[in-house]
């Protein structure tokens, strides 16, 4: 990145989306050439991603998918981003975050 880069935070969806499906797809508008730095969990349980960005660059759509442990990996993922542990009630959950190709709309 160049001088003037900033670190921005983006919320990701990571929640139960059905009785047998736990993954959540999140499209994110990021400035071009953004570098994903890390994923984590805020104190209130929201899963977030941090990226180093050049705010002067045009935006592009990128996408991320959160998968529960034991769930099949997405087909042809772009990159593994990280793993987070989320406590919701008495059941801790582990989410594995992958960058994936944006889905066609």
C-alpha cells in the first residue's frame, strides 16, 4: 500500500441461516487493491474484517463466506482469511472465513 492508506473495518455475516446450514455470504465493497489484514469478533459478538485500503481508489465488490466447523468448503475459494470463535448463549461457535468469488445477482 502507499502512504495515505488506512485500516477500515467491515461487518461480516456469520450466523445460523437454517437448520442444517451455517454459512453466511457477505458481499463487501472495498477499494481496489485492499489487503485483508485480519478477522475478529467485537465484544458484543459481531464478526468483523479489517482491511488496509487506499480510500482514493475506486471500489470493487469482493465477497466472504463464513463456514461452521464441519461444513463443506466453498467451491474454488479465493483465499482463507481466518478463524473466529463466537460465544452465543451457552454454545460457542467457530467460524472459518474465506474470500470467495462474488455471486452473480
